[in-house]
C-alpha cells in the first residue's frame, strides 16, 4: 500500500508525517539534530546554574503556514535555555534527579510508537510489558501471587486510585482516612475528588523521628470503633516529603490487620529502597500493605512521569475501575489498561521504566540508593553544628534551620541562605514545617560529589556567622 500525496497538498512542503514507505529523511534529520541539541544541553549542565537566569518566551501561536525544521529547532533551543537543569550537580532541591540515558531513549521511542495503554489492541506488547513489570515489582517487594499493579502519571494519581480501590473494597461511600500530619498533600486532593468532606482526612501526630505515632493511631481507631464510624483506609508514608521519614510500616500493618482496615502505603519516595536487598530493611513491613504507591521518577532517574500503584490483590483494580469498553475487542491478556485504573488514553510510560531499570541493573539500583544515603550521611556530618537544627528521617533527605526557636529568624535566614546558595550553583528548597521555614537538601543527584558537599556545607556555615 503506497500513500498517495494528492489528498494533502498543503502538508507535503513540511512533511510533518513521516513516510510509511521509506526511512523518512525529515524525521531522521529532525531526530538527529534535536537529540544533538539535547545532548549539548545536558553536556553543558555544570557550566550553568540549576535554575536558569533567563526566562525566554517563545511565540506560542501556530503560524498560518507552519514552520520549517530549522525554525522549530531554534524554538526548542529557546525552551531548553529556560529550563530547570536536573543534571547540574548542585540541583538538590527536590525529588527530580537527572534522567537515565536509557529512559530518555525509551521516552523518544514511546513517542514514536504512539501506542495507547487504554486498550490492548492499541498497545499489544506494551500492555503485557506493563503488567509483567508491575508483577516483577510486586515479587521484589514480597507481595503474594495474586498481586499486580498499574502505571499512573504521577503519585497523586496512584494515591487517589489506591484510596478509591480501598473504598470500593469496603463497600461504603463514606468514612475517614487516617494518615500522619506529615503525609503528602495529594491525599487531600484524593479525599476532595472522592467527594469526602474535609474532616474525612484525619491527620495524626508524628513521633520525634517523624513517623506516625502508633499510640495516636490506636486511640483514634478505637474512638472510631466506639463511635460506629468507618475507617476507609490508613495511609502510611514511606518517605515523607520534608524530612524523608518512614512510618513504622510493620507495626501499622499489624494494627490494620487486627482492625480489618485497608492499609495504603504512600511509598512514592521510599518504595524503591525495597528493590535493593541490603537496604530493604528500611521498608520493613511494606509487603503487608494492601496497596502501595511507588514513584521511580523520584530517585532512580526514570523520566517523568513514572509512578505505579501496586495491589496485594490485583483483581480489585478491575472491580473499582472497569466500565466495559464497548468499542474495543476483548483483551487476550488479563485486562485493558483503561479498565484497571482511572486514566483512559495514556502513553506507554512502562518503556522508560523498563529500559531504565534494565540499564541500571540491580547493582546499579543499589548504587543509586546507597550513594544517595552516603551523600546524606556526609552532608549531615559536615553540618553538625550547635547553631543548626537538623532533621533526618532516615532516607536521602536532610532539612535544617537555625536552632534559635524564632520563626522570624528561620524565615529570614533560610531565604537569604537559599538566595546566596543559588548564586553559587546550589539549589535547595525552603519548605515550611512545624511552624518554621527550613532548608531542604535532597541528595539523590549522582553528580554531586564529596567536593560539592564540602563546598555547600562551607557556604551554609558561612551564612551562620554572617
Ligand atoms: C511526590 C509525592 C507524591 C505525589 O507524586 P506526584 O508524582 O508528584 O504526583 C505523593 N506522595 C509523596 C510522599 C510524594 O513525595
């Protein structure tokens, strides 16, 4: 079958669709030149700053006649110059590490394949790959035979889906959801989307290490029982956003089992530690959860977005989300992707996850995790100073502020210090926590060396004396 050109006279000049008859020269040149630009951008990362000082504003509206490749590549360059640069060794503010090379390549292929995980007939091999990769995660985390999962465009969606499954399983409309006061804001969104009143999300106290207080959990569950109110789910966090604290998963799981309450673990940050045996004890008890959110985009360098919801009993996904897809053939495999999650059309995000993990290998995953913890330990040691208060929850995050218990002092100091560090090529974040502003360092960037950390600590200490 040869495509004729007579139905598309205006399109031929730009050749915006690649030829189905031969290797398309425009596509090939476009990809080569665009990837050269990208390689240059990444390769020059350490010459600039993590946050660019320019904010280019490329024209937005499509022109009447459409643009040639040269002009489009220039526009792309402009956008790149104004982008956050995760590959800069001083990019330490958030859970947004440099991308893995295999993940970048897989993302490109994903775009070119343009398959759709909504239905098996639109993504035959990729649907299967997603299910098998989710099962591999489940096995690695120690979940039982019937477990499985689904990929989602971010942890916010994974958490929402986990809670929707919990509620469907409970066979109820209303009830409360329990989590710690340090749990992620996405749980509030989930409760809102689920139509629950604001009070339905109960935030319980944390102990000194930042983990959910077991005494608090026990007492609230008992109060609820006496009041005849239903608990839809307990959400434990494995890696809180500000201090990287891990709730006592094993003990919480036992309590949930006793109370017959669903346990969802928001392991968006910490879940990947369970993939590497020597560090898996950090996630002890994770395998007892009913549902788990994991975000490989946050530390392993899988390109965004990469999140997954894992279920102890995979069939519950279908029970919560299947509508029937009357315009699709039945799948040969277990399910259509659109029948086991909230999203309809979605890209094959599994590709960059799968290829990225294959590139790292188990030992590479271990090296990413171990080195992040080592950098945290090193910076923590460098910042041991009577004038600083440090918060370390056990993962690769570290927060600190002046010890003086005056919120005005910490607000001013963190603001000034952040600005000065930014000038020197270090991007830290400045969360509000416990009535104060803090500076937060996320040590997941593999390009950050010992020398960088010594320089960073030196600059911070300098700010204390000034
Ligand atoms: C980042 C994060 C989320 C939300 O994930 P997104 O991918 O940003 O939607 C949820 N929970 C925790 C603990 C997180 O750190």
